[in-house]
């Protein structure tokens, strides 16, 4: 904007263009007619444009005035949109939310929450990404996403990290597997068994490796994968016994598909964290989403505890 130019000058100019006279424009803007005339003169002086031909009290807009009026109208439409956006933000916070999650929570848990949240906030744009924990960490740390849920094996630097949920490790197998009759699966039980395991860098996998090594158990690892849900699917297809977490088993309702789950001892803990980008104020909308996630989390935690923790 040129020095000496302000929005009031354009408002006066627009009012004159709409009404055809300074007197009518003054009535619309609730100011005096001389004030409108001064605004027009100041606008012409500032822009170095001749906007009106004057013949006594009559004003005739020049071609330059018509061109400028179109630009002013486009600008005012943009300002109206900004005012509407401000009103929406004041009412509900920012108009979009971006969440990334590891598969453990991303395949069933987060979709349930987002479905409910989208009903509560129908005008909100939601972007949802599922990836491994490192991918989730990078999306949030870079600021590309507002919130993430992931495992505890990530680098926590440049993040706000808080515990989200802890669940116990379980062993899963298809119906008819010999270990289905066991009340609890131990390292000795798994000696020589075909095993579907998590990736070696997973913190729960490291706990499991240590527990087996301490007892001298040597399983036959036939498949390694980074996703707990994939382990459940492979076990359901008869590929072997899988070590996974009760969170995935319960939230994805694998029991209804016929997958058998048994507690593993000694206890192995799966930890999921909530991560946020640093140095960013949280919107009202993000706070609401966090509350929805925590409410659903508490329900899932209770189901996992009731299903396996006491027996393991």
C-alpha cells in the first residue's frame, strides 16, 4: 500500500462508485459530504490517478476509476472472507487438523476417534497419515502434522512427548494350534516354534529377545514385520505364533475372526506416545481432538487390562 493510503479512502471511493454521488456516499458511510470529498482528493493525490471528472456537483468516473473499482471490489471480497475466517476460528479454532499415527493405533483406534470427531466438527478438514513410528516422528517434528501417535523407539528431540498408552505383549495363533491349550506362553514354550516377530529395532522385540535368551529358548523366526496387525493376520493364516500387543488384538477385534491370544510371561510392555511439534500454540480444535483421543484411549486401556494384564 502506498504511503498515505488507507482502507477508509477506498471505502469512500467504493461508496461513491456504488451510489454515484458524494452526498449519497456520505449517507451510506454516516459521515459528512465534505469528508467524502476530502477522501477522494487524498486518494487521487496518493495514487496519482484522475478518478473523477467534476462538473459542478456532478462526478463522472474516469476509465481509471472503473479499473480501480474492480480491484477494490476484489480486495473487499477477500477481506470479507478473512472476516468470516476470523469468526470461524474464534468459534472453533483452526479449520483443519493433521494427525499421523503408527499402525498399532492407526488402523482402528484413530479412525474411530476421527469418525466421531468429524460428526462433532463437520466443517473441519482432517488429514490422516499412517506410517511407521519414525515416519510419524518426522512428520510431526517438521511441523507438517499437528499431532502424532507412535512407539517409544523414536528420537524424542525437537518434540513434545507424553505417554499415551501401555499394553501387555501377547502371543497369537490360529485355532487348532498346539499352544492354544496353554494358559500362559513362556520363553520355554516357544523354543523351536515357528515365530512371526516384530522388527529387530522395535523396543518390545528387544524385550522379547532378552527374555528368550535368558531362558536359552531358540525359536524359529519365519517372518519379521514392523506392524503388529500384520503379525495377527499372518498368525490367523497359520504362519506361526506371533508376538504382538493386546492393543492391536482388541482394537482390531481379531478375536471375532478366530485368532487366539494368550498372555506372555515375563511381561513385555508396548508403549505408545503422543507427540506434538514444539513451540506451537495448540488450537481449540486440536485440544478437542486430544480429549477425544484420550477418552477412547481410556476405554481401550480398560479393555486391554481386563483381558490380559491381570493374567500375565
